[in-house]
């Protein structure tokens, strides 16, 4: 009797590619003689096609078309409109590029893996490329969002420094550094993967899968380090930054209300009020982006940690398998959804983005002019409404009496 340590399990993937659990199986000469190759592959690797292939593929395709069109529009808007080429939008452009890479290269391979779990026909090079790409864009995305949050922090808390610290040239250098760090940090996990074959006892070509072939303990260490450095620490830092920004914006709003009550007709005060409103809107939009990002990526990292624990302690039970399958499916959907949802957030929360999106989509002159008139009317309405509120509030003031709050 010969013993073989085989990578097998429920055709579930790590990082959304086919990946297997390590189990110890006894394969005797009699067993291998009585069972066909197809039976052995079904026993060790499960069915070739995922049972949830159709519904998950439909969801993925919806996310794909939404994400590709939205991110392409985001890139086009920032490239075409000069007023959109701000430091913040350069980082958003970079985030859109990384999202496009995930959707255009990662998702098709994921769908193919669900359609045919094995054999993996693309060779070792594509296997390395798949793992390397997903690792790189994962790291680049979280670093982009972190840098965005830091840039917003400087703009809100230290506005006098923003002109010197946050420039387009500086942003391009940071973006380059983000990609270099992401590429380097993606190497360890990529080097642990490759094409794995079942040996029964000879190598079975039909069993080729893109899977972990390195030492499991090294893989577990890599997952722990990357989860801490590229999720836990950045999310903790960003939570602190947005907490401070929220406090600062609350103070500014209180002060601006007092200033507008005292003198709403001064152009300088009005410009300051409008500028602070735009800054609050941009910060609110990015805060929502970070919140959605953290929600969408949490199952992804839980999925990796859960798989790492199962491999470490070899506790693969029916309950663990069911839990892992549910977490894995959820993490896959949210993983790709995070690459598609940002353009929707921009349209919902940013007036400037929304206007530029419409200007890009609607090319007719008549439609464009009517939108401009509508936008101008909205600005004028907002201006006169604010002035009307000021006049109403000034009824309770006297030039020689300080303001006292009053409730009816």
C-alpha cells in the first residue's frame, strides 16, 4: 500500500481560483485498477463544473458590464475635463485602472474556473499571472484608498499645507511608488503557487490545477502578514483619519453658519462657504468609498484566513466546508463588486462628477446647453435661498446686540 498526500477538496479557490485542501489518502493498486481516471478525479477533485456556475456567472456578468463601463467613464471624465485633473482625481483614476485590471483579467479566469475546475489548460505562466495580478491589484487598491484618505486629511485639517504637499507631480510619484510596492509584495504568494497534478501513482495530466505547491506554513505566514499590513492596519489608520476629519468639518460648519448669519452679502464669505461645502462633499464621497471598500474586502480576507486555518490544523469537516463555501461565494461577489461600485458612488455623491459624466455621455449640443442652464439655475436658487435665510435670521438681530439662539 502506498500513501499519497493529495491536494483535494471542493474545487474552491483561494483568491478566486481553483485551490485544494490537503488530505492524506490511501491509494492501493487494487483501487487504482478498479476505478477509472474519471472516477478518481471526481473522488479527489470533485465535479468539473461548479454547481453554482450559472447563478454566480450571471451575477458576475452584471458586475462586469457595470464595472467596466463605469470605470472607463471615470477614466475618460478625468482625462477629458481639465477641471477634473485634481490630485484627488488622479488617485481615483489610478483606482479605476486597478479595478479595470481585476474585471478584465481576473473575472474571466474566475468564470472559466467555475465552468471547468480542471484541467487548467493555460499553463504555468498564466497560473503565475493570475495569482500575481490579483495580489498586485489587491495591494494597490488598499494603498490607493489609504493615500486618498491621507490627502483628504491634509486638505481638511491642514488646508494651508495642501498646495505644497498635494500636487499632481507629487501624486504621480506616489502612484508609481504604490505600484512598485504592490508588485514587490505580490511576489511571495505568487512564488508559492503553480500547476499541481495528482499522482495515481503516475502524474495525471487531466488533473492539472493552478494551486498552492509551496510549504503550507510559509503560505500561512504570508497571509497573516499581508492581511495585517494591507487591511487591518490601513483600515485602522483610515478610521482615525476620518474621525479627525469629521470633527474638523463639524467645527467648520458651525463657524460658517455663524459667519453667514452675520454677513451673508460679502463675496469673500460666500466663496469661503461654497469652498467649504465642496470640500465637505468630496470628503463625504471618499468616506463612503472607504466604508464600501472595507465592507466588500472584509469577507475576502476572512476567506483567506479561514482557508489558512483549515490548512494549518487540517480540520476539514462538513460544517467547515459549508461555512467556507458560503464565505467564499460571498467574498467572490463582494470582491468584484468593490471594483464596480465606485463610479456609482461618484455619481450619487459628487455634483461635479455627475455633470461631467452626463457631458461625456450626452454629446448633443442641445442637451448639453440645457443641462448647463439647469445647473446655473440650481446654483442661483441655492444662492437666493441662502440669502433669504440670512435675511430671515437677521430679523432677530440688532447691530448693538450679540446673537442669542432662540427657539419658538
